């Protein structure tokens, strides 16, 4: 077990080192889009509106926190891994080392989780200034970390599967972008027909948004979404393991 | 002699393309073995199979006495690999890259410190240890990559096209470095498409063509098989023909009897390029 933890840290260590070298630019750039969403949707379009009985700003901030966790964790894990795998071939060094595939998957996901959590917490802090009625709760941080880890695993899986820059770009346009706008970040899923709502529950961001919103707005805890997020995590992890098994001996 | 690498009817297919076609090969402990062939001959695919990166389609393959397919973890402990592409992390320094490789090779903290210091001295780059990889020259980067692969003191080192992109002077320095490694006990398996590299560096050379091993011997042995002297004849229609002879006297006699159609005639000692031409009818650089 200690050997496995050591291996996970060894894989994580490299990406952590890179993060330490470029932390300012990486975090600053990751905050631009969520802050624009916050201003455009929270202050611009949503001023004076109420959704599900809450002021729109209070409603949308948890969604933007979840969205930030999703996009930064996914890209934080996927982008460097894809470059290392396809262009620099440095990922092969890990495959040729005695480090286990479990340690590679978890170690590579951890950097996405850390980057996603830092950015999401920064947006949450801005949100607290704009909407002080939101709760500060340890459960929020736990669910945020879980969400970030699941999304980072998703990023690792896609980096393993997609074998070209073009393919990654297509995946972002066809899957990531629709998730950004459809998973309850900016509007309540209660406004949708039951069929559409059902379909959106097959996307991981929907569950993370529901969980974080329920915690920050003091709503009943959505256990179904918690289970959903866990299931997505297990599915992504198994997918990573299968993809890694196919790519080497 | 113990075989460090052994393959029996090894095949690797990508769809209908046979990248490796029934490869039977043995590399002995302590030698520098060179895999010579043009781009696309199957050299890199063979290295990928031997280093556990690619699963073979069929056949047997063992490295360091362990089966690559059933015992990959044991194989990984025996080998060091320097890939054709520089697989160092460009966002890190030379020292950090070495630290990372030492960590994933399970070296303890004290071992890491000791081996990194030793190897930085060995590659004569201790002064550049804290420079980012991109700040180093091509030859320095290659040395760092080799040092990374040596941290766990592997018995067998794979070098895939080690001198591609390096100038002549750096290339020769790197050859000296590889010889020194071999002298210190490391078996070397290298691929190259440089004739001179295979001739001056390798104890034995295997020639690959379209995924098949078409000849294996010492560089001298390979040359003697085709003839140690070659006559190169450039005709009026700008075609070059090659004739091989056991010695220079026989070559001279042949040239005396040539018709006036031969525009230019060169008599010289044969090299591994000639061996490749004789075996395949093509030049290494034609592929």
C-alpha cells in the first residue's frame, strides 16, 4: 500500500513541479472564463431574476463553481497528458517504468483535481463576496474535491483514448461545450421536460452542480446525485485502466 | 555467452501491414548490438516490443531472461530506454527530470541523491543541472536523457536512433560516451540508419528491411560476405552499378576489362551500405 502511495506521489510530483513553476499564469487564466460567466449571467442577464425561489446570483454561483471545477479539472488533467503522450512521448517513460497502471491513473488525475479545486475555491470566494448568504461548509469542500477528481479522471480517460489534437478539439466542441450550458449551471433543470431532464442526468456535471448547489443553498442533500457522481468516477477509472492496458503490455 | 535479448518468430502486425515479420534475434550480454535499416524498416517497432510498450502479435520474446508479455514488470527493472524523440519534460530542469526518473524507478531518497550526483558527473553536466531542458544543446539533452535511463543501473540500455539531429562532432562525443557505458558493463542495443555509426560503434549489426532481419554479423563479417572491395560504375545514363570482389586485385582485373560505356569507375573498400544494397537492391537512404 505504501509502495502504491509512493508511486502515485511520484507520478503527481512531476506535474506538481510544473504547477509550482507556472502557478500564477495557470490559475489566472483558468479564472477568466468563470468570472466572465459570473458577470455576464449573474450580473448582466440575471439581475433581479429569481430561480427556484432564490435570487439568480445565488442560484448561478454554485453552478459556476461546479462548471469551473469541471472544465479546469478536465483540462488540467487532459491537456498536458495528451501533449506528453502524443508529442513529447514522455508518457512512454511512465509506461516503461515499474510504476503500476493504478498509480499512473490516480497520479495523473490528482493534478487535474488540484488545479480544479484551486480555481473553484477562488470562484467560490468571489461568490461569497457577491452573495454572502451562501453557506461555508466542510461538506462543500469534500464534494468539490470528489467532483474535481471525477472530472480529472474523465480528462485522463479522454487523453488516453483520443489520439490527435484534432480529435481532442472535436471532443471539446461536441461534448464539453454542450455540457457547459446544459447541466444546470445557468438554469434550473426543473424548467425542462422530464425526458430532457432525464437525459441530462447521464452527464457528470449535472450531478456535481446539483450537489454543490444543494450544499451552498442549504437544500436537502441529493443522494441520487452523490451516487451518480461516484458511479461516473468508477466508470471513468475502469475506462482508464482498459485504455492503458490496450496501449502497452 | 548469455542472451540478453532473445526473439523467436516475433511478429507485429498493424492491420495488413507487417511491421515485424518473423524476427529471430539474439543479443549477447556485454555487446553493443546495432539494428541498421532505413526509416520504416521496423527498428523502432522492435524496440517498442522489447521495452514492453507494444504487445507483439505473435512469437516469443524475452529480455534479460524474462518474457516480455507475461513478465513485463521484471523486464522493466532490467532495462533503460532512450527514445528517438527526446522524452524529457521541457518545463523542468535537467536535475528535476532526473529526480522524476529516479522516483519512478523506486530509488530511495538517499539513493536518488547519490545516483543523480554520480551521473551528472559522468555525463559532465553537473554545472548545467539547474537549467531548463530547452536551454540545453541537442547533445546535452541527449546526455540527460541517457543519464535518466541509467539511474536504476540497468543491465541493458536501448538507444533508438541516439544521434539523429546531432552535428558530427557531438555525434562522435556521444559514441565515446556509449563505448564508455559499454566498457562499464552495460549491454547496448541501438537502432540507427547511419552506416558509419553502425560500423564504428557496434560489435555486431543486424540489418532490417521491411520488418525482416536480412543479415546479422560483425561489421567486418558482413562486409566480407559481400566482398571487401567494391567497384562502383556510373554509366552514361546516370545509373550506378556495383560489383563486389574478395580483394582489390580481382577488382582491378575487372575494371581493366570494362567497356567504354562506364563513365566513372570507383574502386573502394565495401561498407555496410554496400551490404544493404547487395541484400536488398536498394540504398539505406532510398526508403
